[in-house]
């Protein structure tokens, strides 16, 4: 039996090129002592590559992680649940909130409100992917890697039911790929 992997939407080298471009935009606009908040689990790979690209441009950030999940397992984002919260002091800081994908906007909106509540000076948003036309909350990311159509994507940190995060590329799966076996 041959292993069927998700088909490639963005290759590892396309992602690397885009992250370099994003890091140049970010370094142009934001201060060197940026505070990065990465939303787990989906954005851990993106954050790791982004922060190292930013290093080469002189950014010397502090980094913290929060864990958000939604009630429904699998594809949909339902009610948002906070797991790990912010452990560091973000008062008065310029914060760059990093997420894997902006869809309904619920997750990023939740995180942004939390950071504002903790006294961040400004909360900027970087999302690796954006699905336009899916927004349920009014929120925009200032830095977006790729706009994608309404397909379910996995890899490069993104999961389907906690699988496929290890793929070095971003792939798409259809319901056949994701069901059973
Ligand atoms: P939002 O809260 O609806 O904007 O959804 C964002 C979260 O849903 C992301 O952080 C992902 O974890 C998850 N998500 C949305 N679409 C996809 C997808 O196509 N693949 C994997 N995860 C997704
Ligand atoms: Mg996720």
C-alpha cells in the first residue's frame, strides 16, 4: 500500500521565500524589541521560521505562546477555549500576534482582546494564510503570507485532527483523504 500524502499547495521553498518577504515588511514597521505571541499549536513552525528571518533583520524579540482550541475537533472552529495563557508581562509592548490561518477571525480576535486587556500598547497581526470571505468577526491581519481559496489545508504546523503538522509544505486535503483508514 502506498502512502497518500496531501497535494502540494505551497512548497517549502515558496514558503521560505514568502516568509523572508514578510519579515522585511515587519522589520520595516515594527520595533526591534517586539513582543511575539504565537498561537499554538498551529503556528509553531511558522513562528520558528519567522523569528529566525527577523533575526537577520535586527529584530530581537521576546516570545511567548498561548494555546487556543475550539470545541469541535477536526475542521471547524467553534467556541474558543484558552489553554495556556500569557506568562510574560506585555504591558506597554508592541505585540506581534502570530497565527497559522485567519478564517472566521474568532481565534485572533480572542487573542487580541486578551492582549489588549493585559495592557499591550499595540497588537499587530501576522497570519501565514488567510481565507478571504470567511470572516465572522471584524479583524484584519497586517501581514499575510498567502491568500487561499476555501480549501482545507494541512502541513507546516497545520493539522487535520492533530495530524500532518510535520509536513514541510502546505497541502490540501479533500474529505476523501481525511476520512477513515
Ligand atoms: P478562525 O478562528 O475561524 O479564524 O480559525 C482559525 C483557526 O482554525 C486556525 O488557527 C486553525 O487552527 C484552524 N483552521 C482554519 N482553517 C483551517 C484549515 O484549512 N486547516 C487547518 N486548520 C484550520
Ligand atoms: Mg489550529
